[in-house]
């Protein structure tokens, strides 16, 4: 057999062999990817699961407003840290309406938190504490705008305002502060960087407000 003819036979054989090897490697790679994707689907992100759980608390909080009409809601997520922290939300009110404020604290997972309600935001030096509740962990509670307004009038009455002046007082906004206490932090080593980092410990509290809907039209 001539050298030229042998070359013609060998080349196609090598090409077929190369294609088969390449195909086999691709199949193995696809199987590996498939296993990884399958495993990732079975692994549930703890934060995603926690948010879904809190979504259920949000529905309960809103339902607890009845017979008041829902107007506003806010879910506040927070991280426990090695020192006290605070988060604040602003709630607008219609001046001629009575309100109910509901809270669901089933997402408060570790140390109990405190809720405070003021007539001004935290950057005001002279703001008035209208409501306070400590030791909040799990469960739910509520209060009304009537309670807040009574505490506002009581404050100004003690300051010497006349009944006529007190009757002119208004509450167009309230500010809800969540006080999150310090905890003993736990740490872990990041396997990629080798650095020591704090283990995140999360919590959440759900708020909803509703007004008394007495429209007769």
C-alpha cells in the first residue's frame, strides 16, 4: 500500500476518534453540570425561606386591622449586632380619621425588641414619646390613634397649655422606632478569604395601619 493511500485512510479514522472523545467529554461535563444544578435546586437559601415565612405574618397583620380599612404597611428586616441599633418608619395620617396600628412580631427570632412611637423623627431633640412597649418577641399587638392623641394632650396639659389650645393639636404623622438590643456575636472563618466574619442573625417585625371607614356615600 502506498504511503499516500495510507494517509488517506488514517486521517478519517483520527477525525472520527477525536469527535468521539470530544463527545464523550461533553457528556461527562453535562452530567456534572446537571448534578450541580439539581443539587442547587434542593438547597434552600435561608434568607429566601425566612422572607417567605414573614410574608405569611404580613397577611396576618393586615387581617388584624378589621374592621378598619387598610392604608399602609411596612415590613422591617434587621440584623442583630454586638451593640444596640434602631430602625425608624414614618406613617402619615389623615387628620379627620381614627386609626388602628397592628404589629406582628413572629419574626423577632432572638432577643426581644422595643417599640416606641413619637410625634417627630429621631433627628428632633424635643420630640414626644406617645407610646412604648418593651419585651416584644413573637405574638402580635395593636393600639389606636386615640391612645396616641390622648398621650399627646396629656403631655401638653402638663406643660401648662389651656384646654382651648390642646383641642387645636393635630397629629399628621407619627414615627415608629424599633430598638434592637445587642447580642453576643458569633464568628466563622470565610473559607475563601480565610478572614473571620460575624454570623448574621436576622429578625423582622411587620406593621400595618388602617383607618375607620365610615363613609356613608
